């Protein structure tokens, strides 16, 4: 009795092509070519996921909380912060507010 193997459906995927120039990116090319051929894709995915995790809104939020905790501890210890020598003018403040409104978190 013989059984036919079912052909599995291909998973949807996306190819990413990156052009590297020897005169500008020789370090990246050398590193990439030093990886075992069967591990190159896994290594790149791992690096990209690490970068995305570092830049995610959750990690930025956690960084802000960490810095606020440091400030709270310093205030509790009696540390004072001197006022900046030059106050921010209105145009700079408005520009910063506009940039914050445009930001995607």
C-alpha cells in the first residue's frame, strides 16, 4: 500500500533585497559572508527583531519611566536642578510641540 504525500501549501512570504556597495559597505559584506550560508537569514531576522524591540513604543515608555524614577530618587535626596541659563523662546517651544504632534509612537 502506498500513500501519497500531500504537498504543503507555501506560506506567504516577502523577499527583501538590499544593495550593498563594496566601497561603502565592505564591513557589512565581509561580516555577512563570514556567516554560515544556512544561518544568514536567521541572523538577519534576529538582528532586525532586536532593533525593533529596542525602538518599540513600549521600550521607549519604559525608558521614560526609568528616567523619571531616577529624577524622583534625586529629588528625594534633596538634589536641586538649576534653571537653564537661557530660557526657551516661544518659536522654539511651538516648533517642538509641532514635532511632538507629528511623531508616531
